[in-house]
């Protein structure tokens, strides 16, 4: 019995020590440093307009109104762009369900802009692995530019200037691809429309 107690005591002490270190001290330290050094990112990279948060720079939102730029499709459940259930569709390239989803998105894009003969960029018709992408490619933004400008009564040049403002290049100049931030772009479009709307409209 005494030998067992001698063996159990250091094991229990080690468990208590490492529980304290890794379960309390380390998380508190990392959270505190993150809040101190990167407060916006630690808080969810929220986009605030006025006095309320309207979204996050890290998570997409669904748009289907022709006056907005549309983002990538989301396959998360039970709702699209569910940050608590990040996932892709896991459908293979021969899946009928995948083909149906792609065809449905293509049909929606064509219906929203029937005169657009440009090829539809792949990121407008497919989901990403995360299901949360807040970005589209510059090509996807260009495909939608004329539709958005027409729906808002704006010049294509003014909308193109906003797209350029919200386009980010490759990280460190060589990692990844250029992307367009959809939600901030759409918010600025709303703000631009409010500034240019005629009185009484």
C-alpha cells in the first residue's frame, strides 16, 4: 500500500501541475497576448458600421440580390456560412448532387444578368473546402461588375474603382492569389449609392 501511494503521489501531482499549466495558465496567457497585440483579430475580425457589427472579414455572407456582388457558395449546415460548422460538400466530381448545385448557381447567375456572355469563373459556381470564404477572385468580381453597376444606376468605372480598392494582392507578394473582399465591397456600394441617390428617392 505504501509503495502504491509513493507511485500515485507524483502521478497525481504531475496531472494537477500540467492541468494548471496547459488548461489554465497557457490559455489565459495566449488569450491575453492576443487581445493586447491583435485586438481586432482576437475579437473575430469584425466589420463595424455605426455602432453595430455587420459581419466578419473571415466569414462570408449570402448575397443573391443583383445589386450586390455574390460570394462563393457555402455547403455548411444547417445554414450557409455557419462558422461553427466549417466544411465543404465532400461531393466527388462525378456526384449528381454536385453537378445539380453547380448548374443551379450558373442558372441563377445567368438569370440575374442574361446579357452577360463572359465565362463564369469557377469560384462563383463551386463551394470552397471551408464553406466560409469571404473573398472572390478578381475575375469573379469582373464578371459581376456590369450587372451591379446597372442595378444600382452607377457607372461601371465607379464600381470598378471600388472593386480595385477592395482587391488584395498575394500575401508577401508571392503567396496565394489576389482576392476581392465581398462584404466590405458591398457595404461601400451601399454607402456610395446613399451618397449619390437623388433627393427624395
